[in-house]
C-alpha cells in the first residue's frame, strides 16, 4: 500500500482526499494497537506526514484561517476571491 506524503491543504477537496487516503492506514494502526501488535513503521511515517499536513494549515488570531481551513465555510465558486459563505450555505 502506498504511503501518504506531506501535502499542502488549500481546499475542502484537498482535505477530504487526504482523509480518504488515510482511512485504511488509520484502521490498520488501530487494529494493530487493539491486537497488541506493533504498528508498522510505514504506517507511522504516513500518519506523521498526515499530521504535519494538517498542522501546516495557516493560523490567524489563534485559529485556522477560514479561507484555508475547510471547516469554516466555502467561497462561492463563481467568485473565488469573494467572502466566505456560512458553513451551512
């Protein structure tokens, strides 16, 4: 199985792609821990890259910048430089 490299998250699509790519690795790590087995070093390296990618999202005023962090809302695709839309909208 291919590992996860460090990536720059710019969009919600980037975030979900990274989470999807890590799903199997996270499951395998948890299964190994629950079985009392050692977690493979490749999985640990990939999860470390995942964490670094998430932590690299820029922060502003103690929180993640809304235009870079997928949890705060989206920009209207017709006006990508415009204001953020509410998370529910």
